[in-house]
């Protein structure tokens, strides 16, 4: 058995008892998963695959709920998906956790602009509705 001693080989066999993982190993595994899911979210942003960005960021946030990078990326995805309240919540938390991050500030500015566009569109739609109602009443 070159490269593996007897105990290591036996521990990999099916039915072998699970080996205990130390706290240091758990932390290393957790940190690696966080980095992988954060990188996956970044890749999905480049592809504009917003639902996948949300899914990857959610995996990060399950492991570390205060990860500013994941909150930022999920907030960006929510903005792109027009889930503005969720975007605002995530981006505000990210800004609190990383107050000097210019990317978060830029994303909050984009969100504010999107809210303004949405409000303008809503006002126009409602104004048109009331105009049509008034015309219908005049005809009757």
C-alpha cells in the first residue's frame, strides 16, 4: 500500500466508522465552502444568472449570516430581479457590515434610481387609469 498506511486505507473503506473532525478542520471546511460559494456567485453575476446568484449567496449566508460580500451579491441579484425590498434589506446590511465598500454604495445608488423609476412608472399608470375612468364617466 504505497502512500497510505493501513489505518488511513481502512478509514476510506465503505462501512468504516466516520472519523471525527476537529474544530480547526471544521473551520477550514466552512471557510473553503464560503469562498467557493462566494466565487460561484461572482461567476453567476458575470453570466447575469440572477436566480443562481441568489442561490449561491444563500449558501454562503447559511454558513456565515454576516458575510457582507454575499449580502452585496444577493442584493445586486434581487435588484436585477426587481425584488427591490429584498435588495434594499441586503444592501443596507452589507453597508452596515462594510461601511467603506464603494461597490455597496454604488449598488445602493442604483437601487435608489430603480425605486425612482418604479415610482414614476406607477404614477403614470395610476394617472392614466384615473384619466380613463373620468372619460368613461363623461360618456355615460
